[in-house]
């Protein structure tokens, strides 16, 4: 196929951010971030298989403030990617494709992901009686 | 020289030359991951700061190892499919693209299998 010197479409930076484009970018960003999270999960499981000391060290890292920051980020990324993935499936079924609906579902997904993340972390702290 | 038109050659294939199978697998793993991820987050919340002995007890509770194994399979499969699209979008050099795609598959399988073996070791080992 001839692709020669055709003009290229301008890239992301020339467009004004909109809820639709920003959430689309979030979907890919969270997906890549969750891939790193999946590697952390594999590391965590392998540490448990390796022995109690290795598991303790991994747990110590994850309960350190930096580890908790990562876990908080992964919690939101997972819940956002999950909620927005459901939004994608509605589109796949041909539903909710009018622009006002797309914007509304976008805000709904964004708010739902934040609320669910805060709920999960409140529950997590509740489990410990606030000891961490 | 082929007599097929450009359109005929690419119809139904897409950038990775594999048609809709990728799209379909991504949706199937996504559907599986909805309940599995929610279960995993719920479990992770209950496992905050746990020691290895506690983790082993949890893993031996009914359903834990089954759901963890299913979660790991669906997660790494879905991860591989998603990263494949990212590679196809941004890696334009043909050689680098193929190397990245192969590495992506091998790394995903490595981490999935090692996770499952780790789960079995913890659940049934000492």
C-alpha cells in the first residue's frame, strides 16, 4: 500500500483536553500501570513461596509509605480500568454512543472509581483498627 | 506481484494481521476479570499486613487458590493483550516491534506460570 509523504494527523498535544480524551488516555495509562502491578503481584506470591523472611520483607516494603502509595495508585488504576472497561463493553453493544451519554458515563466512571477506591482503603484501615 | 487489491488484502485483519481474535479474547478476559478483580480487591483488603502463616491459612480456605489461579491467568492474559496493542501503536520499527511482541508474550507466560507455581507451593508446601 502506498503511504508515501501523506500529511500526518497532529498528535495529542494540539487538542484541548476533554473528558472523553482524558479518560481514554487514563484507560491506557492505568492499563500499563496495572501491568507493573501484575509483576508486583507475581513478586509478592513468589516471595511467599520462597519463605517467611522474603514474604516479611515484601510486606514491609508494601506497608512502607512508598509501598502504600503504589498500592493506592494500583487500587484506583484497577477500579478505574474496570469501570471504564464496562463502559467500553456498553459501547461494544452499541449503547450509550451519543455524545451527552458518553460524557455522562465518563464522569460517572471517574467518580465511581474514586469512591470505590476510598471505600476499599477505608475498609483496609478498618481491618487494622488504624494500626498502620 | 499480487493481483489482490489493497482493501481485499487488509480486510478483516487489522494492524496485527489477526482479525478479530485479539479483540474477542480481550473482551472475554475482561468479563472474567470483573468479578475476579473485585474479589481480589476484597481479599487484598482482608490481607493487609498479614504474615506468611496467615496468608497460607487464607490460601487454604475454600475457593482462595482456585480464584487466585483464575485471577492470575485472566490478569496476565489480559495484560499481554493490552500491552500488545500499546506496542503495535508505538513501536514502528518492524524488527523492534516483533522482538517486543515476542518478549511480551514470553514475559506474560513466565509471570503467570511462576505465580501459579508459587500459589501451589504456599498452599501445599511447608
